[in-house]
C-alpha cells in the first residue's frame, strides 16, 4: 500500500486555481492547515470573499483535484471566509463601519446598471456577507422600487438616518426622502452634497461591502466619489454595441485616472432568447464586453441575457437573485459578485483599523 506524501498532497492542492480569483490557492494565501493521519487528510481553506452557497461546488472541485494523489484516502475540506478591508484612493480615509465600497458604474443610461447593482448586492448577501446598497442616482433613484421598499427611514438621534432593509441588505436612497414622481431640480453642488450626506449620515451597521449604484456618465457625482468617497474597486456595466462601449471606456479611463481599481466588466443584454421559439439572437451585437475587457486588461465578470423576467422582477421589487435563486440568471449574478469580491480580496489590505490612535496629553 502506498503511503501518503504530505508534500505531494500540499503541492497538488496549492496548485489548484480558484476560478473566482483566477490564481492558485497557494498564491492567494487561502490554503491553511493540512492535518494528515495515515491516509486521512483534513484541510482548512479560508477565502477572502463570501462563499456560503459556493462551498459545495468548491469542495467537489477540490476533491477532484487531489483524488489522484497516491495513498490518499478520505479528504475533508473545512472552507470558511474572512472579509477584510482593502486600500482606497490615496488621501481618502476609510469609513470605520464599512470595510469595502464597490462602485457600479456605466457610461450611459439604460444598460441595466441599477439592476446589476441590486442583484450583485443580493448575491453577496446570499453568499454570507453583510451588505449595504447606496442609490447615488439623485436625479433618478430606482433602488427603493427594486428593493421593494417604501416609506421614510427612521432617525434615532434626529441627525442621522437608519438604513432601510429588505432581503438582508441595508439600503439608502434619496428616493426614501422624496415623492417617487417628484423631479430633483438641483444643480451639481446640491447633488454632490446630497450624496455625501446619504453616505456619511447613514448608520450603516458593520458592512463587509457597500455597493454604490452610480448615475451614468462621468459628471459631478462620479468626481465626488473619486475625490471624497473611499472606494476599493469598481464594476463597469455595458451592453455589447459599439456606442455603449465607447461611453463605458470613458468611465473606465476615469477610474484609472483617479486610481480606483477596476474589478471587472459586466456585459448586459448580451443575448436575447425568444420565449416562444427559443431562437437566440445577439440584438445589441456580440463580444463587445469581452473585447473591451481584453483591450483594457481587466476581467469580464459575466454576461447577462436580455430576459424579460429580469426586468419584471426588478420592477416589482423582487430581483432575480431572491425571486428565482436557482435560475441561470441568478447564478450568473452570483458568479459576477464572487469574482468581483475575489479580485478585491487580492488587493492590498487596509490595516488602519488595527492600529490604536495615539493621543498626546499635557498633564
């Protein structure tokens, strides 16, 4: 009988490439203690991104990866996750109650950015993270309706606001404070001030991730975000056609200039499947998001189909991830969320919260 060689096992397991992070377990530092007892092995794996729903799939893939190791009998994987705070733009201080802020942006309206934002937030929550959602589109807030929320937020101290919550996601929007049909006739400085207040005057409760649904384009709100809001990474949403990609590239360049890392690109409405006959047609063109990702050296996080159910579910306040969690569209949203969080986990960490404040007093 061949005895198990721990070094061979560790090398084989360490070489396994995490499909979400795109690098091996050894490179990502996710591989923990390996305990060998004869041909029995117990392995600790700690991922830097939420993985509650993904655990079973990962365990199966890991067993397949090591099954050919000589002398291996039973192998048990203990998979957990720990989400840490990551670095933000130079000169911007991280929020104490929010570990990571992820901005979701688009170059133009109508590409499904808000729908992507809400489903990514819900997907991260379904994987075990504590998540918040900030609707930064002051002129056209849509998250109250998409999240199935109405009414006004509470204020316990008369100064700050309590986030409203549904589906386990803390949410704040200017839409909670105005009538749904009232137009916001505000100039740029008022809009940027409102964004800062919504962010800083909300009592977020120890968030792992705060998803910010930005308005489309590269205007005042985006500039405020880049200069004053501690953002760890950005997701860009586009559709495949050339005119949308042209504007999406401008947003990507803007984030690069202000040194906010691009976590990846989401290609929305990539394919239409006829509900009557099943015919597939690339209405908005084909491969645009993939070309943009390749040219810009960023990750294509996923492609979403043009599906009437995604629109209907968002319009009725029951987004796809919660209304049809086992559907293919929901799985794509979870893949997008995991990949974005995994790529964020590989960035440099922010240890400022670990160091005590030094106070000098004259006694």
